[in-house]
C-alpha cells in the first residue's frame, strides 16, 4: 500500500514504458507524501474490461492511505498523467488517473497493519525487518 494499477489498451504499454512508469509512480508518490519507496506497489494490466478505459488509452487507479490532502492527490494525479504521457507518447487527454482513499488500518505491508500517514518512521523503527534492504 499504496497500490497503483494501470490498465492499458492491448499493446499500449511496452515493457520499457511499464518500468519507467512504475519508477515514476514510486518517485512521485514518495516525493509528494513522504512515504518510503518500499510501501509503493505498481501493477499493470491490458484490456481488462472490469477496468473500463472509456475514451482513454491508459487509466491508472491509485489506492492510497487516507489522510492525504486534496492538493497532494491533485499533485500525484497531474505528475503521474504527465509521466505516463511522456513514456507512451499519448496526449494527456488519453491518460486518466484516479485516486481513492483507503484507511491505513485496512491495508498491510509485509504482514503488518500500515501506519497512518506521518507515522512511517516509527513504523519502520518498530519493524526493522521491513527495511528497504530486506525487501529489495
């Protein structure tokens, strides 16, 4: 948690683009929220009908911990849209990003309930086995 799931039209996302988009999603989320990179998960799908694209080529659904400001969410949305557009060549109008709030206590990381936003350092200190080095 956070979890970003990107659905693209069949063949719309190359493996190279997926890697760059995943890296950017991680960087953007961490820069905006201060969350550690080990918390961020990016997944990709193609042509999943339950995740309708509408008139878009790519649509990203982000489930993030509740407590982020509207400004933070807008910043994430804007930067992720630009990153996807930049790595795919699609115009911004063809890229959608939606953010959904999820209570931290509804999610787990490494078998432990997620901390509330701003409590990451204390959580990591209390769970030394969950450091970036142990997950990498």
